[in-house]
């Protein structure tokens, strides 16, 4: 039973890791500020997912509240400009 749980956690880790890396590359590669900011949100959510896998729930919630909120402001500035 315990090996099944470890296998599921490993699979979830690799899914989150690949999504985070791909979205981080997209942040740098895209020229559109709006889409780049959206991929930055995906990157931060992936980092928060890594914190959850490490059982650091407080850091995950701070990551989401602080950084995703800041990116929402960045998107607002991108739309205004």
C-alpha cells in the first residue's frame, strides 16, 4: 500500500515539474506581456504544488496569495499600457 502511494506522489511530482519548467521557459520565450504573465502564474502555481508535495502548506498558500496576486496587478498594468 505504501509503495502505491509513493508511486502516485512520484507521478504527481513529475507532472508538476514538467509543467513548471515548460511554463517557465514560455515566460522567457514569449514576447506578449499578457501571455507571459499568465505563464508566470502557472509557474508559481507549480512551485506551490511542489511546496504541497513537501508538506509545506503554509509556504504554498503564501506563494499563491502573494505572487499570484502580484501577477494579477502585472496583468492589469499590461492591459492598461
